[in-house]
C-alpha cells in the first residue's frame, strides 16, 4: 500500500454542518488521522435528511467518513476543556 501524503498528521475537526466536515474528510482521505469533536447535542447534520438510524443521516455519514472517531465534548465544563487539551 502506498504511503498517503498526510500520513502521520493528526487533525482535530471541530467543524459542523457540511463544508467543514467535507474539507476534513478530504484530509482523512489523504491519510490524516481526523478526530471529530462535536457539541453535546451533536452536529446538526446528524438529523438532516434520510438515515437508517437516528442521528446517522446519509449526509452526516457521507461527510464524516474516513474519520477515526467522533467525540462528544463541551469546552464549557472543566472535564471537556481537559480532554481538548486546554
């Protein structure tokens, strides 16, 4: 398997809706490890359009593919700030 150009790069994705997650999806496709952080209520696209499971709409799954994990944090509480590295 060929080494991807962004292999070894870690990206923290705090974007929501479509264009930010779409951009970080490209980074993941090129080998970056992308960790998506969402607010406690989740990304609004989780419930936009059709989906086979609640909170997993087709558009959400499409623009968040190739991401290593989805983390649900809030930076307004100390525990969330610590997990974000603040």
